[in-house]
């Protein structure tokens, strides 16, 4: 095979500053693609970009850990976000330390990276502390997202997890509220049904969607919760703004296996017959 300098002579690696700037640009592009992908082509682009990020981060993982631990604030924030693409348990410790950083961007990105790692052995308490007490809404939201993904990966729940999720249902950050509702669903915390019902009264579609998903999941998981979940959804159907009523109707169809359409009386009669 002929000599190809593009393959065999790549020269010295970029400086850490140039490397981090490139990672930052790629991660922003990946986030935008992930959030807005509507077609399989867009999803494929996001997947390929993620694979590139994983290779680049793996190749210089220790440098990124060093930057997270002792670099300037901007470098720490970018490194915290990049290490989630490492797929390595070795970065869990530094990321957990990052949750206590004074810079909210470092905290926010550390939580997101822990979510991307999906390690069921991740200690929950540092993430729960961010959910409970961090002043930055995005940091609280990403911590809740991390807790949810770690639970879905097989981590055990605990009373502290349920307590933090129940409190986060009333967070001022909609994404934190939505993730809290999904945590409730994963943990099967039926005691949170009244709080989910209250969340249905808001006008934020993200929160209403997550609360309805949680109520459907709880009602399906435990027959004893079917009645309370059904009645919560029917009450929400009666109070939700018009643009969100189809969300509640679809949830009721999924939970009941019946379709009364927009007939609130029929839905109410169905719910009241449940134990």
C-alpha cells in the first residue's frame, strides 16, 4: 500500500487548548442533533458524531481528567462534559468530585457525563445533593437526569432517591421536574401520585407529558395504583388547557385499554369504578 501522510504522519497532537475547543464545538453539535433529530438521517449523524467524540476522548482521557481536576474554569467545564464520552469507569471518581465544584458549568457537565456513563454502581448521594441544593437550575436538572439514567441502568432505589424526586417535582426548572416524574415512575413510588396529579395542573408541556407517563407507568406496574392513577389523569383532563388535553386522553387510553375520546363523563365514570 502506498505511503499516505494523512494516515501515517499526523504530527504532534493539538495543544490541550485547541483540543478542548474542538471538543466543545463537537459536543454542542452533538447536543443540537440529539435534541432536534427528526429523521433517521439526523439520528445517524448524531451517532457518528458520538463515535468520533468517544474516540477522541478515549485517546486523551488522562489529559481531560487532569484539566477537570486542576485546569481553569472553562477547561474544567469542557473536560467535565467530554468525559461522559469515555465509556470508562475510571472517570467516575473525578466526575463525582466535579459535582462539588464552585463553577456551576462544571457541576452541570459533570452530572451530564455521569448520565452518559450509565453506570449502575454510581454513588447517588452526590447527585441527590445537587438535586436538593444547587442554585443552578440546569445543574439540578442534569443531576436528576443522571439519577434517572443510573436507575434505569439497574441501580437500586432508596427512600432518599424518592424523597429527592418528590421535592424536585416542584422545582422551578421544567426539565428537573420532568426528570423527577420519570424517577418516580422508575422507582414505583406510589406515594408520589398526589404530587404527579398536581404537576398535571401546570402549562409546561414537558412536565405534563412526563407526569402523565409516570402515572401510566405506576398504574400498569401495580394494580393497587390503577384507581388513584386513573382518577388523577381524569382530574387533569378536566383542568388541563385545551392544547394539552390530547396528552391526557392518550394516557387514559394507554392505562385503561379503552377510548372514550373527549367524553370526560365517560372517563370519570370509568375511573370511579376502579378500586
